[in-house]
């Protein structure tokens, strides 16, 4: 499997405690990265932070700084980010024109925090309006003389803007800038960027594009959920995203429909758009476990529909149970960590771990079928009042349904 990488460097407050982490693009476990399109790099950081590694794992309750290119800042994708935790870091090469000022006012009005990166020319009048909107000003101590740094501190004293000094390399640097009045500190004295990695779960491009069409055509939630179900990768990212989006979950996830309703159509559409952006040059490689998990989920869903035809919640939970049951093997993430990370309903966990309830029995049927242990299937079918013909038809339907998007052209 591929791996997803992301750099993380701490930002400390005046007491030496972690205030935030800057999240940085990394293409490998090495600190050195080849030159790459800035929009792709920013989109990659967002996708990996929210949908691959997860914000809880990456930064906990601290804040996260993410570099913003102009295109990403003006896209709807930026609104995927939890406004109470992510600081939008405006790069120094973005021209502070009227449209940028208007966008920053909009984002501040919606509750986002803004930082201005590596700004040097504080006398420039074109930045005056932008200074009124930012929460954090980053100052590179290597690019400014001591006199210039003192001038910057004096310029923003009492303004409410937090001053962050970058490239602090010694204890003496830390003490000096703290005495000058800086609020936040970042540099190799505290830590070099750590490389955080996770197994990359890259969705099938055809399914992603179909979901994009779903949203363009204002498809009903059941159609959107149905397309999500065809991809273990997208379903995993959806569940991860729910736990990264600052929703404040008070209940466990039971179904794909439940996850979609919690996130909302607009946020989900933003996610699909940025996923397409980062996947545009990636060839999908089939993992047989992903396919097996989707077949298993659909098979269980069809059988549950035969048992309780009018109980949509139970039918959808059957699919979720089959899907989640192989997620640890497909992602190499331990089950306990997955359950915690994805806020899975305890009924589903009991079904997977102990074959409890009807969900557990259906899962056992799926496992026995995959193992070709046919002699053990009949007694279970009788217990569930299911006919062998129904069982066989359910599997064939699940296989055909899964193969719909099984390959790309």
C-alpha cells in the first residue's frame, strides 16, 4: 500500500507549551521534497490531515496552521476545515488586492483565524487593510535585522495581533524574542518538523467522479450513500472526516447515511472536489481486501433486507458492519484504534468482535461463504428463516453491484 505523509512542526507559547502545529506538505518520510505545485501541496495537506491521518491523531486539541494558496483560499474546499482549530496561513506571495481583502473579511466573519506568513515590508500601504483582519503575524528572524524586528513589534503592540517568530534556533533567541514581546515561537530550537505517516486510502477515481455528478444533479441522499458504499476507501475517508470536522459528535456512527447527514451535503461536496484535485494524476490500484469488504457489506445488507424489509436503519447497519469488518486488514490500523478514531456504534463492534446479534450472525455467514465452509451455513440460514436460494441470490447481487465500478477506463 501507499503511505500518506504530512509534516508537523510545533508552535509554542511564551510558557513553552504547545499552542499549535504547522502542517506541512511531505511526499515521503524525508524532509527533502521535490518542487511541486503549491495548490496540489495545500490540497494534499488538507486531504491527509482530515481524511487520512485525522486531526485528532495529528494535532489533538491544539490548533493547526495550514499554508493557503490563493486558489485554495478562494475555493469552497477551505470551508471543510474546522474553524475553531485550523488557522489559515496566507502565503507571502499572495497579492493583498481588494478581492483578497473581501475574502478574508468573509472568512473572519465565519469564524476562521488568519495568519500572514513571512511578511517583511510592514511599511507597505497595500497591506494596511489586511493587517486589520489577521490574528497572527509570522516574522522570520533570519530575514529581518534586529532593528526591523523591534519596529515590527512596536507597530503591532496592543493591536490584538499575535506575533509569531520563526526560525528560533537557540535558547538565547527564545529569551530575546520573548523579552521583545513575541507571543508565539517556532524553530529548530524546539523541534524540526516531524513526519507523520499513515496508510494511504486512495479512492477509485470513477466513483469519486460519479459522486461529483451526484452533487451536480442534486441527487437524493440514498443515491449518494449508495455510491459511497461501492468504495471502502471513500467510506473510510468519510468516517475519518466526520471525526476531523469539528462537529462535536455526541453519538456513534451507525450507517453511511448517518455519516453523510452529520457532515452535510455542502461539506461533503467540498470534500469530493478536493479529493478529485489530489487524485487527478494517481492511478487506482485495486486492493482485493477493499473489494471483499464492499461485497461483504452489500451481501449482508441484502440479507438484512430479507429479514427486516421495512427497517432501513438495520439494513444500513448491516452494510456498515460488513464494510468495517475488514478495515483493519485493509489499512493495517489496529481494530481498537479504528473503532476509537471512527466513532463506530458499539452494536457493530460487538457484531465484528463477538458475532453478537443478527448483525454478528450475518457477518458469520459472509465469513463462512468466503471460507467455502458450506456445511456450516445451512443451520444458520434456518435460524434466520432464510432460504438457501435467497442466500445465493444475495451473494450474486452483491457481486454484480460491486463490479459496477470495479475497474477504470
